[in-house]
């Protein structure tokens, strides 16, 4: 049994250090015999236990954070999830997510796993998420991280903070043009920039579905491939950015809109991050 007296100021100090509840802090300090580092470890272990118990919980809420470097050539998006909109809208949760984004902007990690291994204060991002679980009592995780480097990067945060789109261009574009195409990406959810960028497995799946539909409609076998290709072409116009109808002028494709500004203007990267 601990012989060290645990004062109210000690409890409050640990609470300020960790954000954990008063009773949890007092119990941890008592068990740790007044050792703050050991008490913090105990609280983190409590968080890990909560995390283990919540692995099967769905975390469909959260906050998507997108940010652009001052020179406009680099952008990053981080999505941090939780279980309820109450937590998602909490100022401390938002601040936590923004601190992870700032870390990403400073270090430019290649992947989400690389981001999670970076130090946020004295712990890694992954460990910080576990600590947040201990404080909040909900599953917390970095579920997506994307970055783009290009001569010109545009980041669009959709109102509500559940959706961010980010584009890279091969040259400088006006704020209006960049935002228009980024909003198109957010609203129309393209799966690729152009036809050649569509994943082969996705393309073959679309072809197979189109073939099956044609056969079910009783189309002649010698016409199946032609019909399927026609349906895939429709898929391209609906789900590839440059071939979609431009939302501000449906008489033009996005490609035609960009060419009307500058025939050499290209979209070199596209990211779309959504929660919920």
C-alpha cells in the first residue's frame, strides 16, 4: 500500500498533464506511489484496455482536416474518427486532429502508418490516439492521410468538416478555377482523374457487370462486347474527373473547361477524403 500522501494539487497536476478524470488521476497516482511517469503509464494502459474493448465498435463520425502550405505547392489531409458527433464537434477533439495535421505538414510522412509513428509531444500519434480513447471513452483513430506535392495544390474543405478534396496542377491556376475543380471532386466523387487512371480491377468489374446485364437483356452474343464497352464509356463520363460534366456548365466536360483556360493545364493528382 502506498505510504506517499497524494495531494489535491498532485491530482490536479496529473489531470492537467493528461486530461484524464480527477478520480482516475488520484487512483493512478496512488497505485504509482506518487510517481507521475508511472501514473501516466497506468492511465495509458487504461486507455489501451479501452481501445482493445472497442476494436469492434464502428467509428463513423469524426473530423476531416485539410491544409495548404504557404507556398501553395504542398497540401495534406488527415481524417480522425470517433464514434459520436458529440465528440466530433468537441473543441478538444478538433484541436487534437489539427495537431496531427500540423505534424503531417511539418514532416511530410509518406503514409498513414508513417504519420502514426511520428512523435506528438512525448508519445507517437498512435499512442496519443490511445490516450484520447482513455480520456474520451470512444474509439479514436487516424483513418486516412493523404498528401499532394505539385507546382500548384488546391485544398477544399467542404462545410461540415466531413469531406475534403485536394488537387495538384502542373501550373498555377486562379483561385476560382482551383476551387471549382476541387468542389467538383468533392461533389461528384470521381474514382480517377482520367480513363487511363482507372484501376484495372475496377474496370474489369464494370465490364463484367455490363456483359451480364446485356446477356440478361437478351442481347446477341456477338454484340455483348460492344454493348459492354458502351456502358464502360458511360462509366468514364460519370466517374473520371476530366470526363465528367462540369457542374457549373454541363455543356462542357471538366477537361474542356480546363482547356478553355489553358490548353496545357493538367490535373496531376487528386485526393478525396470523407468520413461517414
